[in-house]
């Protein structure tokens, strides 16, 4: 059995797309005709994947990967079905039939086809490297080798769900200040480019020197109105140039080094990457992946390049006989608490438990820092916004006060 993607016409002449299993394209066509559908095209999913790797663009492509939510759901469903003693191929078929996403359905059917051909689940997953990261595939492979695939998938499901939960917490925490910042900028620009010119135009025919604050506000307003378009272009060009500059590996490395030197942002980056590294290494170690391979894979989830380099250098030192904790400590980039917990795990033989504790501790510290930063940022932003609006109001009212004095 293989997975086939199809395009058909229903009884009302409407075009439909979907995924199904069959022995051959001819077999699939017959199955579709039996359902009262007229096949327009039948394509084997595996063939599409091969074309995609050759540079040809398929209609359904998994090269973009799948979302963290879909990955967590797929893992949890598969782990639950396997825990219920269902065979792997039946579990994959049930997961494929359960999902409504045609991309995921085609992918799971393709994986099931590989399993039916006698390949391992890890081999099937490796056909979709954008959807399943190396950490995921290596952990599944270790689970198949040790015979504890159900337990490994449960841990992977916990891992993917926890990681998605952390992303959601950070996103939700940043949502309100982002909206507040955008609204503050829009309000100030609206006042400067529309309200201020309308109000101060009444003073054009008055032969009186305006206050310095009003003059400066008018000059700023005129500048924004006359050059706003060019400022937007300049800002877009600066952002584009910065992104181009970051494409160079050496430049990106120096930029990440600079981030680590910043007081709050550097601490946030260090905590986030340490938590990600510790949790990844924990699940790999508990799954029976060799420590050198686990360190290499865990380094890939560290987004900060200096910290990633420190992990890879630690892997080289471990290969030479050093401890993981001592090797990481020499870089000076990882928090002392994490180093101490890893050292304790190496001494007690409970490495995965200590790594899990280190990850939880860093995640809690990350949440606390984000809450602290937002707790400071929001009132400061409101205060700055109030000061700006006050300056604009004073710039408008001062000439009016002076006119009242002249009239009286």
C-alpha cells in the first residue's frame, strides 16, 4: 500500500483534493470511481517528495514542515494508540484518518507505506526532515532499538507540548505590550501629521512670534509630513540591510555575542537557550542516545551561536574523557545552577533527572524575567506616551494663552 494524492470532480462538478491509500494509481482510480467521483489526477506522495528534493515544486509539499501544535498532536495520538497495543501500521493509519489536514494525512500515509515495506518508523520519518527534526528522529530510532517506543513517544509528546506551551506563554506575554507600542506610535504620528497642522494653522495670520515649543512642534510636524514616505523607505532599507548582514555566519556570531553582553536581553537569551538545551539533552539521554550524539543534536536546538559553539566544543572534550559539566563550565556561557545540576547528575547517575530539573528551573527564571521586564516596560511606555501628548498639548495651548493675554 502507498499514499496517493488525488484531484477529482464530484457529482456536482466541483473539484476536490484529498489523500488515500492504494496498491497502484489504477487501483486508486477504481476506488474513487466506486465513490461516484471522477479522477482528474493521481500522484504518489513519495514520488512528489522525490521531485521536491530534485528542485521541482509539488502541489503538496512537506518541505515547509508542520506546526509545533500539529507535531505535538501527531506524537500524542501515535503514543496513545501504541500504548493501547495497536500495531504500528494500524496506529499510523488511524492517525492519518483522524487528521483533516491533507498535508499531514499524505505525510502519515507515506510513512505508513515505508513501515509496510519493512522499514523502521525512524526511517519513514527521515523522509520528511522539515517536519521532523533530527532530535525527533534520533529519539524514535533509539526507542525502536531499545523496544520502548511507546514510552519514548510519550516523552516526545510531553517535550513538544511543553515547548509549544512555552512559546505560547512568551507570545501572549509580548502581545499586549506590542499592541500598546503600535497604538502609541500611531497616536503620536496622527497627532503630529494631522492634528497639530490643523490647530496651529489658525496662527498663520497672526503677526506674533510663536513660542519655541510650538515652533519646534510645527517644524517636526512639517518634517514628518514632507519626509514620512522617505523615512519609511529608509527604515525598510535599513532592516533589509541588517538581515543581509546577518546572513554572514561571522556577522551573525558577533551579533549573538553582543546580545549575550546586554544585561536583560542577554540574560533572557541565555536562559531560553539553556532551558532548550537541557530539556533536549534530557530526553535524548533518557531515550538511550549516546552522549556524544545527544550533545551534537542538542547543540542544534541552541539558537545562540556562541552557546552552540560551546556545546560542540564540550562534545569534543567529552570525547577526550572530560565530564559534560566541566566542559560546559569552561565556556562561561551557561548558568552556574545548570552546571551544578549536570555535575550532580553525572555523580549520582541521574543525568536525565538533573537535566530536567535544570530545564524547569531555567524556564521558571525565564518566565519571571519576562514578567519583570513587562511589568517595568508597560508603565514606562504609558509615562512616555503621556509626556509626548503633554508636550503636543502645551505646544498648541501656549500660543492661545499668549493671545488671551494680548486681548486682555
